[in-house]
C-alpha cells in the first residue's frame, strides 16, 4: 500500500491487453492500483502478481497436522482401550493408515479453505469503491487510488491505454 | 437422432453470452419446475413416513432377517456413494489433466456428488434401526472410556465418507463463489440480491483474489483426487475384509472405483440431458461433451466387465468350493435375473458406444444412462444379497423378501436427492460461468496474444 489517498479513478476496459497496458502504466508511476477481471488468466497474473501464492504453505502445514492427528487418534484410542483382535497388534499400523490418510486430506482441505478466506479477505461486508458489476460480466477494470491532484494524470494514463470510460470516485 | 456438430460459421461464444445464458437459468421458475419439486417432495414424504414407521414398529419391518443382515439399505448406500464418485472425478481429476470437456458439466457433477453423498450417508444411519445411536460411531470421550475399533472397515467408512462429504462440499462451494458474485451483480429482485450478496461472501474478482483462489483451487483438486480412489476402495473393504464367498477378493477396490465412475458419469448424462434441453444450453454443452462422456463410460464399462470376468476366473482357479458355488449360483440360482440384468446393462448395452454416431445421439444416451444406473444397482444387489443368501453351510442358507418399507425408503432417497438438485438448479448457477470463460479466448485488441482455446461450442 502506498500513502493515504482520497480518490479512486476507475478505468473500464473491453480488451484484456488494454487493461494490462494500463496496469503497466500505473505501476511505472508507483501508484496504488487494483485490477478486476471477469476471469483469472495467466497473462493477468504475469503482470499483476507474478509471485507464488502462500496458500500452498498453509495447505501443506495443515495436511501434515491432519496426518499426525489421524494416526495419533487411532493409536492413542487403541492404547487407551486395548482390544486384542486375533493376533494383531494393539497399534495396527496397516489398519490405521486409513484414518491417517483421510485426515491428511480433511485437514489439508479445510486449511486451504481458511487460507482462501484469509488471503482473499472474504467474507467481506465492505463494498470496494471502484468495483463495477460489469467486472463480473465481460469488462476488465483498473482502479487507481490517488490524491486529488493526480486525478488528471491518472485519467490520461488509463485513457491512453484504451479505457472505454474513466470515472472518478471518492476513494479506493 | 444425431445432433450435428457445432457449425464453425456460428459466432464464437463471448463472455457476455456465457453470463447471460447461464444466469437466465435462475429466472423465476415455471410450472414444470414446481411440478418436479413437488414430485420429489412427494417421494421424500413417502420415504420419511416409511422410516418413521420402521423406527416406531421395529427393524423387522425392513425385511432383513437371517441370513441377510445387509439388505437394501447397504445396497443403496453403495449405489449412492458410487453415484457421487464421478462428480469428483470430473471436477478434480479432469481439472488436473486439463480435460477441455469438463467445464460445462462439472458444476452439475459436483452438485450431484454433494447431494448423492448426503443421500448415501443416510443409509448406514437408517440401517442402524435406532438412528440415535449413530453418534457411537464417532470417537468421542465417554463415561465408559470406550473407543471405536479402528481396525474395523466400518469405522474406516465413517472417516472416508465424512471426509469425502466435507471436501467435496468445500470444493463445490469454493467453485461457486465467483459465479454467485456474477449472479449477485445481475440480480434483479431484492430476495436474489440478498441471497447472492450473502453467499458470494463479498467476492470482487480482484487480481489478488484470483491469484490466491486459483492456487487454492488447484490444491483442492490435488486433495480431492486421492479421495476418488480412497472412498470407494474403503467402501469395497466393507466387503472384501470379510470371508463371505463372493466378497473376499483383492480386486474389489479398483473394481468398485471403476464401477462408481461408470455409474456416476451415467447419472451426469441422465441429469444433464433434460437440463440442456430445458434451459437451451446447446451452445455450451455440445456433442463434443457427450462424445467425451460416452468414451469415459465405454472405458469404465470395459474395466467393470473385466472385473466381473476376473471374479469368475478367480473363483474357478481358487478351487474353493464355496467361491465356486457362489459364482455358479449368481447366474443360475434364485436371483439369476439380477445377474443377467446387470450383465446386459453394464457389459453388453454400453458396447454400442463403439459406434461413433451413437456417442452423440442424445435420446440413445439418455436411455443408456438409465439402464446403466439400473445395472449398477443390480451389481450391488448381486454382491450383497446373493453372497449372503448362500454362505458356507446349507442349513444357514436363506431367501429374502423385499418389504414395502424398504421400497418406500429407496423411493424416498430419490426424492431427497431430486429435491436438492431441483432447488440447486433454480437458485445457483449449475453451469460454471468462470470456468467456461477460462477456456474462451479473451477479448484482445491485438488478436493472437491470448492463449485461450474455444473448446466450448467448437465441438472438437
């Protein structure tokens, strides 16, 4: 995030390459910006967010926790209530593979869900200024936060990139 | 009637068309939808009444008696878990393999998975007779310091099915979020605006959200893929871990997994054909998709047929008189019609799909898919009933009479499943908006820079 700002300049684009050009322009000017698109695409990621998402680390950590928990549950419960079946060990490793396996997936999946919530900042009741319902339909959007004095420059940058329309709103 | 391939002269599908076509499905329902919903509710009421009657009057009403301890309810359980399977295959496994035909059908398949697991999960509870003791399956601290037996395949089932439901429901809901946001942005009524406003969780399609979302979605697919293999393998161990003739076989896990995918894809076809017709989705769900699903059915039919043959061969080769008798009894015994019905529906009839024109013949596929589902129910009937009626000692052999309570609960299960599907298709996008857009070429001022491919509608 950059300095505190008071205006949001919203550029609406029909073409994805125009929107990406606008992102490159505002990035070069070191402005605070956000891009909206109706669909995720690699071309957009390459320009807007080339780093790897940390979601995978959360998933991995949760999956390991689940694996350890599944095995621990089965082993500790069996030791607490030792029930000898035929000549099988109380802690039957092959049989306990199933709880361990299932909980690896269960904890990993739930961890991934919480990672989405945390990194995507959802659920959110805040209405993002600059968001336009057309961004979930067929338009791309680039929203730039700037001070009142920068509005003209930012508007020009978005129009030069090929924005269909540019609108100025209160803040990002 | 064979449908013609999508003409290349037609205008390409656009982002706007995808939104408008799919969201049109959410418009206020007509008489047909209400009729369907009330039919499902009627069947559900029959099932619920029978279940309450069984609880009131006793488990003897279920028709189960020595030697059949596992009857229709466990058959239904395995059947519905099997139906659930292909949803995860289509949504997760085919996602990892980047199969282009999955996009228009996967949402419906996922919904089918979640609702089928919800249906399947009822049956072990109904089968308990006293469903309020279902809690005892859970490993929770209790006064007597008792824990469930972790070496029992029945407890493995609890872990497998509950994990499967949780993960498939999560995967399903996460996939829905951006599409619900699209519905929110185009909602017209106050009710719809509130419904989608709340359930879209404030999703805004920002580049940061998409980055984490796509990473997470891939991981979900990676987690869900081993579930496809594990869940029905664990279900098959309910049988294979015992020594009952006809059950004690190492081929059961792959045999069950293939059978589950076979029946699940058939159920997807059964559901998607009327949906495509009713909501005019012909430009999104093309003959290309039916052709691909038919090939999947053909392949899994081959695996299932091979498994049936292997069972017979193993019984003969084992020189075990009980196994040999069981596999003689199935085609020529008391329930021969179930065996030959299964063989026709699962092994013989699907072979017609080798004919290319039949793979895109919609009425034929609809009929075939229903036959396959009947065949797969009969397969579970053969495994469970036939093996239990003829175990080891002739003195312990017995027969089985279906009770009207069992039939009512079976019908009720279809009502329960149908009710959820009917509600879902009218309130949430049952075709994935974002994923269909992903396979379209993006709008570019400088053509040729996008990496999209027009699988939808191109019919290739």
